[in-house]
C-alpha cells in the first residue's frame, strides 16, 4: 500500500511538471496562492522571462514539499497505530487518533521544521520606522509581502487546528495541512531576508562612523539578501545576486 501511495505521488508531480511549461505568470501566481504561499516578488531587474522562471521554481518546490508532508502524515498514522491508537468506528476514537497523528507530525517528523520556523517568526519583530530609516521602498515591498503572508497564515492555522476534531483525515484536510506548513515557510524566509538586511545595514552604519568606510547602498543590501534567500531556498541563481558583488 505504501509503495502504491509513493508511486501515485510521483506520477502526480510528473504530470504537474509537464504542464508547467505552458503556464503564464498570472496562472503560476494563482497556483502558488492556492497552495498557501505568497508569490515571490518581481524585482526591478527581473524581466518577464526571469520572473516566470522564478515562479515556476517556487511552484515546483511547493509541490515537492506537499509530497513530503503527505508522506509524513502517512508515517504519523502508522506510528499512532503502533502506539495503540486506532481510527475505529466511534467519533471518540477517531478524534484521539487524528489528534495523535497531528501531534506526531509536528513533534517528530517534517512538521517540527515548520513549528520551529513559526517560533522564530513569533520571537522576532521590527517596525516600519526601522525600514524607513535604513532602506528605500525595495525592502518595504518585501515587508508588505511578509505581512500579507502572515495575515493568510492566521486563517491557515485556524483551519489546521480544526483538523484534530474532524471525524477523519480526508484529502481536503491534507490541503489544509499543506497550506499551514507552506505558509509558515513563506513567511519565515521573507522575514529572514528582512532581518538579515536590517542587521547588515545597522552594522554598516556603525562602521561608517569611523569615516574609513562608506555606507553600502541599502538597495544593494536588500537585493543581495533577496537573491541569497532565493538560492538557499530554491537553488536558483536569481539576477539580484549580482548586487552581492557591489
């Protein structure tokens, strides 16, 4: 049964990849949003071709994450059965089983990665005033994307929390789990870009007081950090990486 599931997921990804070549930018954006993420932004040095490639890479990555999440949920289900939890025929048994599945996924499997990301997002913050002090409108664009993602994530979390009281984990519930997890990852990486850029800008300002160095253009900092984030997350060399050599 496990091999059948893995085979079906592999076929699913293959079919999706075959259709990606003919997708327009707007279609790709819609698909990314449907999976729970906010589309990556188009920078000043992106043309339509490079931006389309970026969106395709982001969407392919989300699909791979989706497969990993579903596989791990299946592992969690088997673990809970071994521990003595059974789906059974009563609502009480089903509730206990589903609660176990979600807890195992979050605490031991792929889900703990997203729990850790959410924890880091919760413990770090910055203000719009900081962005205005150190940066031009480019980092503010990243900031608006982050805020949009965080707003979505509140709804995803509510729906995710409802899974534990459902009668059973159905296919539609997998979609809720994917949105919950992907949303956290999307917010985490854009937040990290902003935090790293702010830290570098503050450090550069401190060094600049010695009059030995000149303050780096904040546009270069934010573009460079964005490019590094894209590469770290998707292994795609984005045009903004050229700013890392400035």
